[in-house]
C-alpha cells in the first residue's frame, strides 16, 4: 500500500481523475458479474462529467479509423507494379 501511495503522490489532477475513473469502471465490471451494470457505469461517467455517448462515438471513430488504415496498409500498392 505504501508503494502505491508513493507512486500516486506524484500524479497530477488529470492522472488522478483518470485513475479514479478506471477504478470505478473496474469495480463496476468485476463487482456485478461478467458484463457489469450499465447503470453503474453511466453513474460513474456522470460523476466524472463524462458524456457516455460522446465517448462511445469517439471510440467508434477511432476503431473505424484504425480498421480503415489497416485495410489500406494491407491492400497491395498498384502503383509499385
């Protein structure tokens, strides 16, 4: 516990907020079965003033961009032949 306290004492406000959110999400996920309780997740998000829909869109856009980039890199370059 002392090691954790020492490590956390160097965190700024942003890092502490992120840690608290992650702990809340982990607690919700592991405390309520395999899939967690979405109401608890939404409550935690609202507590930390996070817009769940905005976060969902951002994550979906990120995954879509990664997939598109992956597909583009996997396609053979026709100009090289």
